[in-house]
C-alpha cells in the first residue's frame, strides 16, 4: 500500500589644472566569520508559510489520494462501512502535515511512520478500513511517506532521529516477516531510497557551505595581509616625510627668518616674513599628514581641526579669505563671493571646502598665470555649493612650475568630496578657462 489508499502490487523483480580622470547559496558576510552550516540552518529556518511548490505538491497528492480512493471503492468488494474514506482521511492528514516538513521534519516523518503502523494494524484487525486491498496485498505506507523521509534527512538538525524513524518506516513497509522479495524491494524503494537521496543532498549542501566559508576565510586573510602591507608602507612614508621633507622645509624657515633679521630693505624683510610664516604653516600641515599616515584614525582630527591648517579662524571663518589674500599677494586677481550662513556647516565639510579652493587656486598659479579667478560659495539649507572658475591665461606658463606635483590633485579632491557624501566636477571652459564645482552636505553621512 503506497500513498493514500493506492494499492501497489509488489513487483516480482527489482530494478561577473587637468580635467579629472576619472542548491541555496549562503549569504556572504562582509568581513565577519561565517557561521557553521548547522548554525546557519538554525538561524535561517524557513517560514511556516507554504511556497508555491508546496501548494502544487500538496494539491497533486490530495487529488491522487481521492482518485485512488474512488477507484478502490469501485473495484474492490468487502470493504467495511466507511472503509476507503477513513483511509483517505488519514492520507490527507499526512499530506497536509508536509507543509511544515522544512521546519519540523521529524514531526512530519513521525506522523508518516505512525500512519504506516496504523495501516499495518488495520490489515490484521479491520481489513479494508485503512488499506483498501482487503487481502492485504501491496505496500502499506502513506502516499506522502517518501517526501517525509527525504525532508527529515535533509532538513533535520538531528540526523540520528531521522534515521531511526526512517528505519521503523522501512521495516513496516518491507514487512520482512512475510519473506516476500517483491514487498521488501517496493518498501525499500519507497522509504529508504528517498532517505538516501536526502543524505546525498544534505552532504552536498554542507560541502558547498564549507567551500564557501573556506573561500571567504581566504579572502579575509588576503584582505588583512593587504591592510598590514598598506599600514607598513604608510609608516615608511611617514618616516620619509618626517626625515626628509620636514628637514628641508625647516631649513627654509630658518633661512627666511635669518633673512628677515639681516635685510635692510623693508620690502625684503616683509617678503621674508611671509616666506617664514608660510613655511611654519607647511610644517604644521606636514605634522598633521605624518600623523595621518602613521594612524589613519587620526584623519578625523585632521579634517576637524582648524580649517586653514594653521589654526586661523574657526568653523565659521572657513579660512577662505586667507587663501584669497595669499593668492592676491602673489599677483593673482581673485574675487570671493559668499552667500548664506557659513557657520552651520560641520568642521569636516569646512575643511573639505578649504582644500577644494586651495587646490583650485594652486592650479591657477601653476597652469593659468595672468587669469582672473572667481570663488563662489553658496550656503543653502542642507548643502553648500562651491564653484571656482578662472579665465584663460594671459601670461606664459612656467613649465618647471607647471610640471611640479603629482598630477593627482583633482583626483584626490574627488575622493575627499565623495568621503563626505558630496559631488565633484571639474573641466575646461569654452573660453579657455577652467572650472571646479562641488556640492557638499552640511553634515557628512557618518556624522
């Protein structure tokens, strides 16, 4: 008896300035250790809501059980009163319980096993009540038993319990006490074979999870090694900057200070003082940069410190007027226009805006001598709009000065702006000039 009242006669034999260049797969954790497969199954238990495939399977099984019950009622005689319909009710119960086979697989297999035991007992006590063949021929298991055995082995976290119930179900289905090869073969085919198939599927899923976790572990180790190499390189660069660049700039500051003292011309003394002050400011910024290279976490302190880098002015001042005056002092015509309340922005955004204007004015001095510059800043309710544009150069470009630097200033600005959640655009203008535009939020995304 296989399925809801279906009489299966036992077979006799078995068989993926420069313009700015710019089965279920486990979820991938981002740099966190992966959980073991069993832990993942316990955390990611399926919902009790039936899927579309569950609905189709249950509907087919119920319809098949009804067809078999009607057919047996019409072609078998000697049934007790309500005979095939009681068996049909039992089969439907087992089919409906399949809905929770992924959540409580052992319960489902237990129901199927108890039903098979009741069907066997009914053959001896009330023939034809639960098993439609009055003579007791066929395999006495519910129609849903193979699905219950398969699900128990695949989804259960206690495989020993699943195999114990499967063994009982197989024993009832094969009826070894009858010494019938046909019945035994049919029983094994309908109970043990689905369980073995489930064991293969469970092992394959476990292997996939293990291989995925191994790949993720290797990826994390590679990431950590790369981070360590970057940290060592940052420390090396910090040492080079401290030992070489800081030393040279310090000599320049000392020489400028000495020149200011010994010079008799008042203009020369003023220029020497300006050179000394600029050198001191460069030294302070170099110390900040060395600190950032040695410890990336200190970058927060860097961008949040005095906007101008020398401590001149707070957040409300932004230091833009200092940059404009410095450029005017070396002969660059700069006009600064500010609209709105500049004090509402965060120190990080203020520092970013300062660096944008600083880089833009530096590029004008290097690549567009003789041009006029317009710096426009508009402070809005939730953002800051910044534009620095210059006209076409009217003087000859100093090739040595223009070739100095790394050529990645605008690219660095774009990265800095994106870190605070803003946008950045730069490029040449139709009149031969250049324009840098940026929109910055008043507060960066990370606060």
